[in-house]
C-alpha cells in the first residue's frame, strides 16, 4: 500500500492548560475525501489546527505523505502541501477578490498551484466578481474564494472546516460540485462537517469525533447500517 497523504497517531493537543485532544487516530489515503463528523465542541476544528501546529501545544504523530510533522512549525507544514481553510475563511475585506487570490505564496512540492486562469475556469463567479472588494462578496462567494486561494498555493492536501455552514442550499450544492471536481483532479480532502447531508454523498470514509477522540469510523457503503448510531452520536 502506498504511504497515506495524512496519518495522525495519538494526537493530543492543549490550549494553555486545557487538554482538548486525547489521542486522535485516523489516516487519509491520497485522493480520498474523508469527513470528520461530530457535535459542536467535540474537537474537529482542534484536530485540523493541531495537524498544522496551530493549537497551544501538541504531541503524538502527524505524518504528511510520510514526513513526520509533529515538531515542525506551521509554515514548514504548509510547505509539505497542506492547505487549511478555517471556519472564519480569512478573506481580506479591503482587498478585491483577485487581490485575495494573489496573496498566498506557492507551497506545493509538485510545482505551482492552479493559475488564475484555471481558478476562474473552475469558479466562473469569482471571475465575474474579481474586482469586487471582499466585503461585497456573498457568503458563498467568500467560501469559494477561501478554497480557491488555497488551490493557488499548490497544496494537495486540503483541510476544510465547515465550508457549508450557514450557506443557502443552492450554494451548498455548488460547493458539493467543487469537492467532486477537486477529488477528480486528485486532491486529498479532509472535511469537517456538521452538515451530514452535505458530506454523505461526497466522502469515501467518515470518522466521528467526540470529546477529543475518534469514537466511530465507517465507509461510505456502511452509511445505511450506521445511520442509527450516527443519529445518536451527532444528536440529530
Ligand atoms: N482557543 C481555544 N482555547 C481554549 N479552548 C478551546 C479553544 N478552541 C476550542 N476550545 C475547546 O476545545 C474543545 C473542542 O473545540 P473545537 O475543536 O472547536 O470543536 P468543534 O470544531 O468540533 O466544534 C471545546 O471544548 C472548546 O471549548
Ligand atoms: Mg469547529
């Protein structure tokens, strides 16, 4: 078997004195879409942040394409080809859509990321809005821009935190098509989601996070048999 794109072993993390991850274990193969499900406060965002070294402190093992990253600073981890789209998106409101796109450095190990032309082909609405300031973009446009900006860097492992949150169904459908397109282009994707219905048709595998640990895992073809357990775990 080839080396996983991401392998997380016994990942523990703290914010100051507060111990939030208690030994998270999961792995993601190259080209896979994996979803981390869980209730609010279960530790999904902290898991993504800990992978990148953005929590207070952390221990355990985080391997990116086989390279141990647990002792690396965040910028070095990004240079292993990791792109992070945080919940708050981080769009610069005073910059135009295109200026936001041109901001990030190239970090990919496989050469540059997508060109502006490729980005605009994939996100035609961003082309239309390229001169609009960040503040004028709709929530959906901001979310697309936040993902597009990562693609510019050349990252091939994408960590996406609740990208569907708070968006209208038609936008959520567009995001689903985007995930499908990215998967077909070979990207490896870890999605944190509360919106199970969004994640269900997209992900190859699912992990459920509770109290800072993985408590359940299953494949897309087990969705039906796991439905009841999931409803209990997610409280839906
Ligand atoms: N910056 C922070 N400082 C202290 N505690 C935090 C911080 N961020 C999150 N936590 C705590 O860590 C736990 C996990 O939160 P989080 O990873 O944000 O969960 P989720 O993304 O699944 O909703 C929660 O108990 C939360 O209160
Ligand atoms: Mg979160």
